[in-house]
C-alpha cells in the first residue's frame, strides 16, 4: 500500500441485510505537524427504511489506545474524523493509527468497520533538553574565577525529532568560552574577577542537517574567590641614641628589613606601623607576629608593633639580635610576611658596682709602710665595658696623707708610713681610720658609687682572762621562781679593751631542761625555772669566760656550787583521792567504817607531821578520824550512832571533805603549812522497817502512809528536770478536764432538746449497768423511773493487795501493808474497799415508750 494513499479495509460486516452500512471518504495522508481540527476522513452511514441510529457512531478498539481523533457530526448520517491535538501527531512515535467505527440502529442491528490513518514524516527543528528548553528564559550559572583553562562548565543538551546529528555553536565567539560537538561548554582563557568582566551573556545555537535550529540564552557569572595574598606595607622605626629614623617597606619587595633599637626604651614603645590591602576585597584582614621571644607584640586590628618587655643587653641570656616577622592574613589564612631583624644597641645605663662596699683591715700592733690595706674590685655591666675610675672622696687618703692609691693601680690603697699601736697619733685617732673612694665610669660620672675603707690597729691578745675566785658558792630557796638572781661571777682581762669578756655555762646541768642561765656580759646567774629540793639538792656548774679575740680567743673557767634550800612547798596527797563506803544504820559508836583508813603522804614533810580536819559534810557529827594528827593513815570511825526511828534523822548519804594539813607542831617545827584534800562518800543502809504512826482514833477505810526522804544533791540535775515534766503533765491534765466539762455541756443541751421532741410516755423497771465490766465485782443499780431521770453514779472499785504484816510498836496491834505502795490497814477492822467513781448528772427526763429500756453510755 502506498503511503500517499488513504485506503480502507473492510474487516467485518453484518450478515443481516437490514444492517447499517458505512461509506468512508479518503481525505489523504496526515502530516505529523497538522494543526488542531484538521479533517482526516468523512464517514457516511446508510440505513434501511424505517430504521434510525441509536446515538452517534463511536470509535472502538483504537490502536494505539490513546489517539488524537474524534467523530464530529456534520449533517444527517455524515460525520467527520478530525484531529483533537491530544496526543500530538508525531511520526517518530506513531506512524499508523487503527480505528474501528461502530454503530447500532433502533432494530438492534449493528455494524462496524476498521479504518487506518497514515501519518507522514515532516522535518522538525531540534529542541533543547534541560534548563535551555524554555524560550525567552535565561539560564544562569556561576563559576569561580580560578576555574582552570579548558574546564567544562556546562553541557547544552538538545535532540532532533528525526534523530539527525546536530551542530552546536556559541556567540559571541570572543567571549572566552567554546562549545564542542557534544554541547560541552569550556573556558577558553583565564578568568579574573578583579581585573576582567564579572559576567558573560552567551547564545547557544543548535542546527539540524535541514537547517532548522533552536537557540538558548546562557549567562555566566564569575564568583570571587580568595586567590590572592594580601599586600603588607610597613613603616619601621630605628631608635639610636634617642634619634628616630623611619624605614619603609612592603611585602612585594620580598626582602628582610634591619632596624636598630636602643636598649631600655620604654615598654609599649611603638617600633612599626603597618597597613594591609587585599585585591580579593573579602575583608577580615588581621595582623600577626611570628617570633620566638616575647619582646614584641602587634595589634591585630591596627597593625602597630610595640615592645612588650624590658630590653636589656646586660640581662643574662639576652640576645642582642632579635628576629620577628610581621604578617597580614585574610579570613582564609592567606598571609603575606615581612621579616624583620632587630639589633639592640647597648647604652650606658648602669652604675658601677663593687664586690665590697665596706672594706675592713685590722692590723696587729703595727702596720708597716707600703702595706696594701684595701683592694677595690668593681665592675660595670654595660656593653661594651666602660673604663672604671677610682678617686678619693674623703678621709686620710691622697697625696701627703697616711694612705694613698698605688701608682698605676688606682684600686689599691696602701700605707705611706709605719703605724704603731702605741704611737700617740694612732692613739689620738682611736686606732681606727675611715676613708671613702668614689667609683664611676667614663660616660656618665653621675653613675657613681662609694666604697668605705676602715683601717683598724688592734693590739695582740697576750693575756688570758682571770676569775676573781675559782669557786663560787650560792644558796637558792626551793620556792624561788624563774629569773631569780642566784649570784654573779666576775673575770678580768689585762688585754685591750679590758672589759671585753663573755660568760657561758659549759657544764653542770644534770636535767634535760637547763636550770640556770648566765648573762653573757655581766656574769649574773639566774634561774630559768623553779628548783625542786626533793629532786636535786645541789648543782655544780662550770662557767667559762672568753675574751674578744676572734682569731685566737683566750678563756678561763670557774666552779659555781648552787645549794637548794628545803622549804615546805608541796601539799599532802592522799591515795586514792575518793573513798566510798556503805554502813548499816544500826552501827554502834566507835566502829571503824568498813575498815576504811586514809593513806596520805607529803614529799617535803614527815608522815607524823600531818593533821586531819573534817571540812564539810559531817552533819550531826556522826563520823570522826582517829587519830586526828601524828599519823598518815587515820581510820574513819562512827562517833555518834544513827536514830532514824525518832524521825529527826533523815539523811542517808554523807559527802565528807577531809583537809590534810602538814602543820603538826608536835616536835616544835614551824613551817608554812600546805593543805591537801580527800573525799569520802558514805551511804547509810536502813536495816529495819519504819514504824507507822499511831492514832487513838480508828477510822474505817484505807490508810496510806507516805514516807519521804530528801536525798537531793547539787549534782542530781535530773530532779528539777522531773519536776518540770510533772508541771507540764499537770497542765495537760487540767486541759483534758476542761475538755470533758465542755463535752458534758453539749450532752446536757442535746438532752433538753430530746425532751421537747419526743412524746411523753411511761415506762417501768429499767436496769442501769454501771462500773467497769473487766473488774472482779460489778454493782447493778435497779431503779424504777416514772418521768424524770435521777442522778446516776458510776462506781469503780480498786482492790488493794496487802502482802505483809507487822506489829505497831506503840499500840501493839497487828496491821497489814503493801510493800510496793506502803498502804496499811489494821487487822482488827473488817475488810473494806474504797470506791471511787465518776458521777454523771442528767437533768429533765425524756419521755420514752414503756416497752423500751434506756441505755446510758458509761465511761470506762
């Protein structure tokens, strides 16, 4: 079949003679670029008489399913097949469409016919793919200025509907970019954001073999990058002898700069001022300093370099040549550097100094002529070293004086004539000469120091010291305290000066702590602490006297005997200090209390020289020490027996304080007495049961006898504490009783209210149970009430158990008693019990029904 012809093939037809019939008119082949609503064919439908179509014919089973055709009614039984435009006709996609036309009449007869629509190819222009597809729209791309030559920065993609090979071109051609046959756009030269164009507008053209083309707009922007180092320019200052000179340099010269600075310039002195620029103009320039020392610093923002430490060429380890580098860096740490070598120049800023500023020369008896008496050794720290000069300042030194400088060696001082200790001129001068030498350097004579020279003529030490006595004897009372003057030793020395002696004790201290101290110049011996006759009675000291000769001192020794005089300075001591004893109350007079006896001693008295006194605690004189003097072990005996039955004797504890005094004058020895103390605690134990009081009148009931013994001591702190607790308990009890009364008032008010509300009625014999159900005995009160409630009494019975019997010594009657509480009752009386209860008062009876019992709540 020819492509330029439109043919129709009848594939199926109805076998019914009355079926509709299709007639298709050929409209010719369709071009793929045919416009919307173009007619592809005309369909004419023929029907049998008396028949009509049901609806319009339709297109069924199209191949492909998606097609751009539709049946459009034109006139009676005539329809046009026209193009809808969706989907678009494209020869490269679908070259032939298959359409089936279907129709049905009102008698149910159907007819269908398949037609083919041929699409003819048309040469179409190429189209871009991607961002260049949109017309009248510029595609923007950004590249960095440091993009290398020949780098592909973009790929233009286009395609031809017919699949032909395309050609790409770019304009303008001098833009610095090229495009190859694949559409790859590359850089054709080096780019520079700072000096060249910063954006490029390009037109990309693609052409097919038929001359059809498409264009796209591309704009390239350069992005500034930090690809250049900053440029640093500095003004560096030379300071020599205080004169300022400026040196200019910048980093483009690539050379090292040398400057010179005086030492001792002030800390914080500016030595350089720098500025920095950056062609990238990205900002963030900062200054820095590379140095191995801490003598210089730079301001990070301003670029000024200052000194930060003291520049002193004389300092140990200080290098006279210091190197550092000034640098300027941008935000990405691209830096430029200017190296600087700094030479520190020394100045004369130090005064001379000497090894000695006071030189003392001591000659023995005689100093010969030309004897060198002083050698001055002075120095100057300044570099280079300056010449040091020596000149007499004061004293007998110089031309025609007793002393002069040695020729050609000005720092040596010598004697110009013989000096004898016995010479009247020397004696008149006091055997000592003082002179001063000024020391200064060349440049600044104001830098001057002074050295003092003392020349002394001393005699020879020919004689040893001598004590006035070789043996001294002193007596010291035992009660003497520190700084007590024991005595004085004296020595003399015939050498000059005559009284230049020192004293010291070299031997004789037998104890760890030195007992004596001697004044080094006066020879006075004093006590350092109180002596003890009982420990050491005599000290033998060796005292040494030393003269003033430092090189060859001469000494002398003397013996000092110190006798300690005995005195009564210690009080008697009893062992043990506290005694305790327990005795019955029926002990007879003269009995030794538990065999107790004191054991007392006195270090500075005899045992028979003690006497004993009862200082306190011996109430009613029940106790006595036997003997009271002449013995160190007296016994404690009962002097007066106890009478607790009479009722006048109540105390059971005795705290006896005994004074032990060492002033017994039995042998006629008078001393300053000392008193010791011993303590004896005695507890008296009751052995008989107290007799109850008698009465001529016998009463019924329970008799309670209270016996109280006051045994309170000042040390019994808990007694007032217990009384305080009892007071608190009493306050709580009163508060609780007030609460009960308040509750009773409420009950009374409610009872009156019930009387008014409940109707009156009579009732008979009711039983009221009162008392505690847990008790052994219960009292049942039965009472008949008619109208009003009477007083009800609750009785609580307490039963006392008597577990002992005794005879009243007065009446002779027997009685029973409770050993725990002390309660008593006579045996001749009937057994009775005291009953104590709580009474409740109820006023105004409440009328209740007769058949009911009134239950009164009782409180336990």
